[in-house]
C-alpha cells in the first residue's frame, strides 16, 4: 500500500475519481432530465435514436463508473493502514463512508439491474414495432417497464446526489 502514499498516484486517483464522478453525474442529469423526455416526445424517432445511442452510452458508462469506483476504492483504502476506527469516529470518515456506499449502490444498481431492464424495454419495443400495431398487452407491459425504469433512474440519481454532497463536504467536517 506504499504506492497509495505516492503524491502523483494520489493526484491521478483523485483526477480519475472526481473526473469520472463528474461525467457519471452529468450523464445522469442529461439522461434523466433531457434525453428521456425528448425521446418520449418524439416517439418513434426517439425509439430509433435510443436503439443506436443506448448500447454505446451503456458501454461508455460501464467504463466511466468502473474507473470511478476503483479509483475511489483505492483512495479509501489508503486509510485502512491506520485502522477502521476513522470511519465511525470522525465526521469526515462517516461522510466519506456514506458517499462511498451511495456510489457503490448506484454502481451495482446500474450494472446489475438497469442494463437488464433497459434491454427488456428495447426487446419489447422491437416486438411492438414488428407487431404493428402493438398488442394492448404489449403496450401495458411497456408502460409498466418504463415506469419502473424511471423510478430506478430517479433512485439512482438520488444516490449520486448523496455521494456527491457527502464527499464534497467530508474533508471540511
């Protein structure tokens, strides 16, 4: 763990973690508040756009979020040499821990659940387009999936806000 004491390594890890976090949160804002409402408004054209954009965006976000989490874990690990007490005996440790947990939960949610849910929406959308016109049960299922997806996006965004706020203020506590 001596390498985690190297000044240049710490700078690189902080840049990767903070830069990745900015891109992660910025993408979540863009996706949740601008892209999804626009895709819904333009309907069929939005569906075609998402068929192309979604897989590319997903691959990029997989890399960004993984780099952010790994860099954050390495930054967090450098404190383990002095023991775990700092996590619950200092306000800074507690804030960093809350932020880390929120970020990790968001990462797991995105990796394990959102991708599969988005794939189900995409597959159902393709089936609906092939049915032309879509069957009523397909429409009902799509509405349910999209509602679930939006709720998960909102929860994920709340986790990112918690991670950002707690980590931003932790060193000043």
